[in-house]
């Protein structure tokens, strides 16, 4: 990397850090962009980037094996320490035939569960003896931060064996009261499926998987939960009901009854996360929470998912909280503007009625 390229890159990273950006985008023939509080904005004082600039960056950001993977697959993702912004997830890919970079800035700090200001029911998920807790939400919704906080809460309190299968490992957990092993797909294990197979053969107390790819992976999770482990599984869905429906779509229609049975027997709960711009800057977490109560399990076994909406909206013991109710509470407490909350609500009509109460 030339001195000129290094100087420019450091300046971009410094600006991103000062603005508390979550991502940096470097694309050929465009100025650098950063994502701040969920919104994209250009670094107006920076020049349009050249192809030679991005190619020059890669000489230091990627090792030889990673360069070969990029050449073969046309994209590669790595975790690397970058001086001014710290631990980062770097995705290198092609667009319009030119190399491009997306740098996701990863926090070094593991946020204490209490500091997330989540309802007490969230902490209760860490005390479940067995079952699957799904951590869901769209990209950039705080899922990774939440699941690491949940694992570390167990790590601080209990003498457990915690094992994760991740792609990639974004945050390193150090063993405190628990033994913690973290395995990365592609480096430490060939696939999510083979990693889970290894876990099933051992006496693991707590498991975390950063992605569910298909029915085979889901079947392994069912087996691990049934054997007595607590599982935290990250999945790309927007709500509790959509999570359940997404899992069913992994399977042929004639297997639906069996899958609903396994879900009802092994569900620990579902936590759906959003990060919403708050008044005064920054973002605040909004959640939808569904605990696996006997009533919820019965509804799932019977396939009457539409009834879950009523439980989410009408739960009096706070074992279930709808996203719309959570957002309405944030607006009422003065944390979020109603106009911003409206962009993240699940049902606009329900959300507006909750605001009028």
C-alpha cells in the first residue's frame, strides 16, 4: 500500500470513527459513503475513488489465500483489525466489473445485558435449561450485539460449556465462569452442519449459531435442544410469526405437522430486534418478544399462527410484547419520534391506535 493510499484510507476511517458510523462503503467512481444511525451519507470532502485506490488497499487488507478466494468466487469476507476503527468485517466484491469494499465496524466492547435496557423477560431467556431461542431481525438491527450480550451474561454467572458456530466470528468471548469455544465456518469447521454434528456428540450446555441455512441445520438444532442444550439461533426474519413460517418453508408441505410438533416442543422463545433513531441522535433498540408459554406451544402445534398476534398484543404478564407496543412505549416515554417509529412498525393501524391510548 502506497503512502498516499494509506493516508487517504486513514483519513476516511478517522471520519467514520468520529461520526460513529457502522459501515464504510468504498466504490469505484464514487466518493466514500458511511452509514450513521442507519442512514447512508457521503464524505463530501473526499474525492471520487479510483479503481487503483481500491486495488491498492487490497494489497494489505487481504492475504494471499484471501486474494485467491476473491479471484475464484468474486467475493470474500474477512475479519481484520484496522488501526483507526478497530475490529472490522471487510467484504470485498465486484460491481460493474470493478472491485468494491464494504467495511462493517465491529465493537470491541461486549455490552452488558443490563445496559441494553431490555425488558426483564429477555434476561429470563438466559436461564432456560433447554430449547431454541431465535434472535431475529433484518440486517443492521443489533442482532449480533444482543446475542453476544446474552451469551456473556451466562458466561459471567454460570459454569457452563458454551460453543458457537459462526460465519464469521465478529466478537471474541473470553471464558469467565464458563468455558467458551468459538468455531468459524471455513476456518475451524467445514460447514454449519458439520459443526453442529460435532456439538451433538459432546456435552455442550449452551450453543449459538449465526445462521440457519436449511432443513438439515434445523434438524440438528432440534436434536441438540432435545438432548438438553440451550440454543441461540440467529435468523433473517422480521417478526416472531414470520420466523415460524420461515422455518416451516425449509421443509416439504407433507412434513409440516412433524415440524410444528418439534417447534412446539423445543421452542424457548423468539426475540426480534430493531434499531430505531432516537431523539437527540443515536439509535435505541425496539423488540418483539414471544416466550414459549404453554398457550404459545399449543398454538404452534395446531398451526394457528394467526392467534399469536393476539397473544403478542394482549399479554398481561409481559411474556410477550408486540413490536408495535414496544415502539408506542418508546414514543410515549419521549425516546423516539412517532414519525420515526412509524417506519419500523409491523402494523400501521395497530401502532396508531396504541399511540391514541
